[in-house]
């Protein structure tokens, strides 16, 4: 009896060790893959900066690879990325957060069960379909509205690209915000109602401040998703590096320029091709910082939730 008990205990301990080793291996593979991606980009980016000035790359205003006097000033590309990303967030955050508040605080259970899956269908639509929608429907509409107000707009405008990109990331903002709003304890709502607050005042003064770290994390994740988008920009905003903050003009982003640099007829060790790795390194650093900030805010939200439920 004792021997069989010891054997069973030994098998359980062995299984536990095997499971732990498997999980450690999975975590190590994930971490090593991240470092592998970083170093593969970093080494090629260093080769580019040996050929071209790092300072001019960050501050230069002309991006003209493949010409007699090639220049690699990435400031117009960063400006285009910034403008399109801001437009997308201005569309996605109010709509996504508003839908999350409605689904979590106002909608009945049956309404929520129907509306939330329909909303999240947007997340499953391929980006090339969004690109068609932007180029065929949204861009001409933007031009007509601009002409109505006496403004000049191109058919490849940052506004059309940013609006459609914002529509694309609405489910990301809405779903994550809905989860963190629902995680706020009902005891806080009941206490606010007991003090005489209306439902709108409770949401404004109690629910949203409690869920704010999670909402910010959702917005940062949506920002990271926007920074990596390519197809919508190619089809709706164009390929021209343009140092402008006018959303009615055509401009391009970092990811589009990376693709454009890699599909050319240049040699791999040419500055034109290596510039894609320099841009990729900048994009990697930005998204890494955003993800780290997002994880930190999520951790703060979990700690706050734990305190609130004690």
C-alpha cells in the first residue's frame, strides 16, 4: 500500500515537473523570438546608419531613395504616421468607449448578447476589404464634403485612411473597455445610488475612474494596432512622403514605406533597402514602449481592483 502510494506520488511530481519545464520552454521561446526579431532588425539598421546620418534620418525633411542624390529624412514619414494614427484614435476611442459604456451599463442582457458579437465582427474583416471601403466609398465622400465647404482634398487623403482605420479598431477599444467596466464591483454602483447619484453621474464619477487604467490600456493597444497597419494606407492615403499636418492631403506611414523599400529592385546592402530596417527599428521601439506602458497600466488596474474588492 505504501509502495503504490509512493509510486503515485512520484508520478504526480514527475508530471508536475514536466508541465513546468514545458511552460518554461514556451516562455523562453517567446522571449528568444522577440530578441531574435530585435537583433535581426538592429544589425541591418546599424549597417544603414553606417552609410547615412542617423541625425538626418530622424530630422530630415526629404525622403527620396533611388535618386541620384538619395536622401533619407524620415520626418515626413513619421508625420504621416502621426496624423493618420491621431485621426484613427479620434474616431475609435469615442465610438468604442461609448459603445462599451452602453453595453455594460445600459443594455439589457439580451440586447448585449446580440449587439456585442455584431460589433466584434468588425475585428474579423480583412484589412484589404477596409482598404476597398476607404478608397471607393470614404475617400470620394471626403472630397465631396471638402468641396462643399470650399476646401481642396485629394482622393488619397489621410482623413479617409484614418477614419476607416479608426472603424477597424473600434472592436478592440470597445471589447477591452467593456471587460474592464464590467469588472468594476457592483458594490460601488450601489453605494453611489444610495448616496443619490443618477446612473449617468455614477458612470462619470465612479465607474469610469475605477476602470480608467484598463481603458487607457485598451487605447494603447489600439494605438499599437494602428501603427502597424499597411493595406488601408496604401489603398487610401498613397505612397508620397509628405511633411504636412493637413489631413486632406495624401501622405504615407512607416509600414507602407518599409514595404515600398523592400519590394524595389535595389541590392540588399544598398541604403534604399537597408532604410526599411531603420524604419522597422524605430517602429519596433515605439510599439515596445507602448506595450510596456499598457502592461504597466493593466497591472495597476488589477491591483486597484484587488484593493476595491477587499
